[in-house]
C-alpha cells in the first residue's frame, strides 16, 4: 500500500528516501535556455567549418600526380642546366626554384584536400570578379616582349590568365549546378555563360594571349557540354568564333603576327621565314633524333642553345630526344591515366557541383597537355602553352597543384574505391 500523503514513500518502508525526479532522455539540465546553448554552438561550428577529414583521399590520383611531378622535375633539370649556366651562371638556377615551388605546391595541395569544396559556391562570383580586375590591371602595366601578360610582384611574376582559367571553371560549375534542370533554355543555359566567357576572352585577346583564350573557350565549351546544353548552340558558337578569328587575323593590324605564325606552321622549313620557324624546326629535329629509345637522360643536343628556352613550352621536345618514343609515350599514358582517374572521381561525386568542378579542373590538365604536344610536334600553329608539371613556372605550378587539391577534396566524398 502506498502512502497517500507522500506517494514517494512506501507504506512498508517509512524511512525510505524520496525518489529523484526522472530526467527526460537527452536532457542534461532543467534550464531550457542552457540546454539550447550546446545545440546552437554546434550549428555555428558546423556552418563555419571549412576543413573536414571526411573519408580518405584517392590514392591512385595522388600517386599519379606525384609521379608526374618527380618526372617533371628531372626533365626540367636535364633540359635547363645548359641554358641556365650560359645565361645565369648557375646550372641549378631553374631546378632549385621549381623544386621549391613543387614542395610548396604539394603541401598546399594536401591542405586544400581537407577543405570542404562546397564552400567554393560562395566564392565563385568573387573569384570571377577578381580575375576580371587582374586582367584589366595587367593591361595597364608596361608590355614585355610586346604583350601584357605578367604582373611583377618583385619576388615573382604572376599571370592573371591562370586565375581566369580557374574562375571560368568555378563560376560555370556554380551556375550550372544551380540551374541544372533549366540548361536547355537560352536564358539559363546559354546567355549568362556567353557573357562571362565573352568578357574573359575579350580581356585575354587585348593582352594578347591567344593560347589562354583558346584554353578558356575549350574549358567553357566542355563545362557547358557536361551541363547539358543543346548541341545546336555549340554549332552557332563555333561559327561566331571562326568569324571573329578571321576578322582579327585579316582586318586587325594588332593580330597580323598570326598570319606569320600560320605561314610558319604550314611550311616550317621555308628558308625565307627561317627566323620565324627556328624554334619549331629545332623542336622537330629533337623529336626526330630521339628515335625509339632516345639518346639517354641528359644526352640531348638541342638543349645546348639550339632550342630556345627548352625549359618552358618546348620541354616535351627534349623529353622525346632523351627518352625517345617509348619514354614520351609512357609520360602521355601517365597524363591520360591522371585525367581518366580525375574524371572518374568527378562523375561519382555526391553532387552536381562537385562533378562539374572536378571534371573541369581535371580536363584543364588534359587540354593543356594535348595542345602543348600539338604545338611541339607542329600539329597546330606555335603558341605559348606550357606542359603541366613539366614546364618552368612557379606560380602556375602552385596554382595547378592547388586545383588538384580540390579534386582530391572531391574524392573524399566520391563514391569510388580509393586504394
């Protein structure tokens, strides 16, 4: 029987202590205001948390990157030491700088891989505006070799075109992921991208930087194709692009040099224009002398001041001369595997933004590799396009590795086997 005066006491146990009220599950305090505080704090922390481990990064992609970086450094030293000794009095001039940039770039890449790429949504438009600002600033600076491409910070030269490439990929991925179901319309699937791409290309053409313009157009086209834009718009855009190029080359005096490059491309061994075709001819000689197995690492002859600046855009010619067709083919296969793995990671991303962003960043590498090799082999007219992870250039290498860090960040949540 229970004591009605004090229900907490049992009738048979008059000295029993009162029972403590039972706390509801999950409650740690009787004050609801203090109870809500931890939940609010957790929400704030989650909102501003930009770094997270999540699951592991993709090991095959990382290993392919590191292999290409190491091979690139070896070939850079082999191709540059003669030029560096002659012009700078130090055979290690280029390799020491590039190695330092490579180490810094790998550290930045690994740090970026912990960055939650979803936060890049908020930076898409600001990065695009910054790229426009830098492209405008470089036009106001003094020309170097009759072009406006570099901003000199004293300790390093920087090309705003590198930011422009990234801004196109990021802004397109941002807008397409938002309007993915409306990409078949002109208003949401064509117009905004035409305006962004047109403004970027106009600033690049004014530098002039035709190679960067071509890369930006190709990147924009690839992003729109993945985003689901109808093919008829690509046909119309191609027609406009051809018309614009013909107008600039034929009727604009500033781009008359393009006619000379076309002539040099069609007949590189023409004695009448030998000054214009010197670099192309030396490149083709280097490739031909390499044969099947190459002359051996460090044994190139064309790098001894025959091929101008062999550490830059034409480094692949030295690769072919020293490592031969087999060595060059292995490097091409490594690049192909890197692009394939990056695209695979992107296609299995958990959201459309990650898919578009990763695919664009990876295909940028593939586009530059294809265009660089095409220039070196005289398949397309000579224009300045660097070979990723091989050509000398610190800021471009760091920028490229930071972008690969974003792909690794996407891989942390991608539905792919990572070992």
